[in-house]
C-alpha cells in the first residue's frame, strides 16, 4: 500500500516550510517530507529513514538545490538530498503515478552521523550561503558541528557550556555574508563564533552588553529566533516582543527596532528577512530593491518592517503602514 494524500503539518520541526520553486512547497507531515504542487494539487513523498524516531529540523540551501533533513535516532542523523534532481524526477511524466519515492531513487547525496557526540537529535541546521557544501548542526547535547557534507566530513565541533538548567538552545545559523561566522541563540544563550582557517571555532561573544538597564521593560534574554539582514547584521527577537539589532561583529549597540505607531508588541515566535524589487532600467538603472523582515507571534499577529532611508542610525528599520495582519 502507498499513501495518496497526507493531511497535516508537523509544526514542531525547526524549519518546517520551504518554497522549492514558484509552484512547489515542502514540509514535514508525520515521518515524511511532503512535496506539494500548488498547480496540480498533488503530493509526492520522501519517507523518513527506517528506524529513526522522527524529523526534528530541516533547512533548504540558498540556491534551492539541496534539502537537509535531521532525524532523531540512537545517534542524531542528517540527510542531504539533491532536491533539484528530485523535482526533475517528480515532473517526469513516466513517474507521475509514483507518489512515494524510494530512498534508492530520491538522489540522497549524503548521510551525516558521528559516534563522537551523544546527541540523539539535531535541533537546528543551516547551510552556508557562500559555500553550499558547508552545513552546521546544533545537537540536543549542546554541540555545534560544522560539516563539509559532500565529503561526509566534520570540519569543526564545539561544545557549548550549559551553566544553568534554565538555558535552552534553539537556533544555529551561518552569517549571510561570511561563511566563517556562526551564531547560536536560545533562552539565556547567545554565542557568536568565528571559524578559523585551521577549522577551529572561537567564541568571540558569549553574552551581550546592555548600556541602559533602566529600560522598561528590561531587555529579555529569552531569545526565541534570529535572522540575518543587510550587511551581515542580524535581528534577535525575544519572548516579550523585543526586536534587537546586532552588528556584523556580534556587538549589540543597544538598538531596538520599535513600532513607531506605539502599538503594543506581542510575543514573537519567528522572524523572516526578505528582499523585494529589482533594478529598474526605466529609472536610469536606479535600484528599486527594498529589504526588511517580518515577525510573527501570538494570536496570529504579524508585522512587517522595511529598511529605513532615514539618516538616524537609531532607526534602521520602520514598520510598514497598515494594521496587524
């Protein structure tokens, strides 16, 4: 028997929805990855690894050619699939009726697993934007591992010291402009690493300085998510709706991005950067590109912030006009 259509979405997976192209999306459902065509309304399925205990995290490379899928097992495992080859396979009329794709046919590039760590699951994973062959994982044992996945090789590893039971690691990612910069955030966790030429991870920041502790409310250290924006800077969001802007060096210069309409913020769950527009020949080659980010949180609320053209360095982003969505 083979499934024809799967209903549902496994929302507890870190990174659980990706556009593969303008018509195809992929997401986890149970112990499968569903590839859904919005045009034909059909689904294709990538089954999980037999014997694993479920999918825990996913990431799509920035050129949309490779998909990393992390699964819980006796030792945590991440599989990297050549998703572009799979889409060609899915679109082949000769295989159109085969909705379940066997692991022997789905162009699985590499499987990464190591006995050198105790993690049963990877809680976050990310591809480098500058080097698509580099991948970073964050295990539930608190270990960061940088992989050269095409050679199934561990380039570097670092154990994050947990000093309090309240600390929770949530998210790891590469810088969008420097493949040697990696950050990790979570509850009472902020780590900024540099990967050296000799493949050593050096922690340049393990906390951040707050120049003004009199703010009301004080800045929370329960970091729920982060995202990279222009110039290698990054946004870190807190559980009480604060949006903090960090420099590409990892320094925090006490810049909070706030809603100029003075509407109360809400607990944030996710943040997503975006770039829209293109260079317009009708304007003499002047760039019409705009960038910003979207935050989403409690009660289905979302807010959109665009990069500001203001000369005021304290207001690098402003909220777009319009009510909460």
